[in-house]
C-alpha cells in the first residue's frame, strides 16, 4: 500500500511540475505579447514624434499594463497637437505684438526731432467741389461790395425781366430790354442820366406798377405786378418814397403814418397809433408826434416821416426816388444810414432800392447799376 501511495505522490508532483511549466510558458508568451504590443506602440509614437519637428517629448510605458501604455500614447498625441496649435497661436500673437510695438515706437518718435513731421507738412485735405464753389462765391462777394459787384442769388426778391417801355408818340424805347435783379437784405442803387428825365420817370413808374411795360415783366418774387391790384401792390408789396408828395404837410407825423397804414388796408397786430409811434421812434424823429404839422419841421425830419410811412405797410421792397435831394452832406448821410439800417430787421429782410442821378449816393449802396 505504501508503494501505491508513493506512486500517487509522484504522479501528483509531476502534474504540479507540468502545470507550473505550463503556467510559466503561458506567462512568458503573455509577456512576449505585451512586449510586442509595447514595441509596436513605441514605433508608432516615434513615427508621430518625427512629424512634429519643433516639439520634443518623452513617453513612459508600463510593460505590465498594455492598455495603460495605449492610453498614454493617445494622450501624448493629443498633447503634441495642442502644443503645435499653441505654437502657431504664439507665433501669430508674437507677430501682432511686434507690429504693435513698432507702431508705438514710430508714434513716440514723431516728436523726437526738431524738423516738421510728416503730419505737419502734409497738405490739408481739399474740400469737395460743392464746398469749394461755395467758398469761391463767398470770396467773390466779399471782394466786390461796390459798383458793378456780382451778387449771387437764385431767386431775386424784385426784378425787371427784359422790360421794354416805348414812347408811342416818338417811337423811342425809353427802357430797352432792361433786366435788373434786387435781393432782400441788401441796398441797391440804379444810377440814371440826370439829363434823361423821361427815362428816370419811366423807370420809377414801371417799378411801382403805374406803367405796364410793352414787353417783359416786373416781378415781385413769383408774382407779376401786371396781375396785382394797385392797392395790394403799394399797400403790401412795395413801400414807395417819392421825391415829391412823400408825406402830407398838413398832418402831424403820427397822422401821416396812420394815413399810410389806413390806405394799405392791412391788419396789424398792435393798435395802429402804437405802431405809428414806434416807427417814428425807430427812424429818429425828434419832434413832437402830434399837433405839429410835418410841413413845419426840418427837412431831415420830413425825410424821416417819409421813411416811416414806407415802412408802415411792412413791404419787402422799399423804392426811394432821390432820397437825399436838397439835403446837405451831413443830413444826406443820415438818410442813407437809415435806409441801410432797414435792409434787415430781426423779423424780416428788405430790398432797399434807390433811384438816383448822384454817383456818390449810388456808391454808398451795397450794389449799383448804371443805365445806358
């Protein structure tokens, strides 16, 4: 029996030895398999690393765990891609920073020299064509304020458009295709021949609508005076200061102005006597406004009353015939200054037109023209 037991023990030992050999063999084969996988991964990583020339990195593998080595390999590849992108971004940011730094240095260096900089010597940008034309017109007007000056306006306040007036008895064209323009906010003079009384009278009569031209039109803005009633013309559109009969000498100053206001058939915001006294004050009338006939006051104050009457109808056009005739130089200057004063008020602009034979009076106006 002991022999049988020995045989069994030997068989068991052999079996255990064989199993141990098998286990070692399997372990060796598994180890070789892991080593082969690791070697393959290393080769793949080395190939990937060679494609990234600017990045050096090291990957550590665990031979006992192939899965861990594979994960490390994937992480290393992602790290390499991120590092490559970061390097590109860093290069771009670096270029931008360098450019910005250079611009700052150039800007700071602008004032480091005594010589004028490029900005200081650079020609100013020219205005557009419309602005340039406007500036040229303004300069032309400023240079030409006297006789024969150019006056640029699109729409005149008052105009004679190719007007011809013929004396039917003699056949003479007293006004021959005459065109004149007058603008609110300025004083104008029409210089006529002192020897040609017929022309002088025909011009005035045509301008105030007493005579209709044979050809052409007399215009107040867009209205043809031939189509306007006389009351509206002299009561609303034109304030006329004739050389004679500019006032009633038997009435006092206030009554003279009230007479003109009533004749205009206009409505006024204030009571008429209040407006009349205000106008007399504005023209500098220094006598009592009631009780003293205008025929008894000085020649200068008579002209002041005549101007106040013309202003009372609130017209945009004031036409004065020889407003300084019979006055000395000082009084004539006062009258001309008054006319200039009323070319522009706070609430309105007027075209002041003087018809005269006196060249000095014509030269005192902003614009003048001489009839042939």
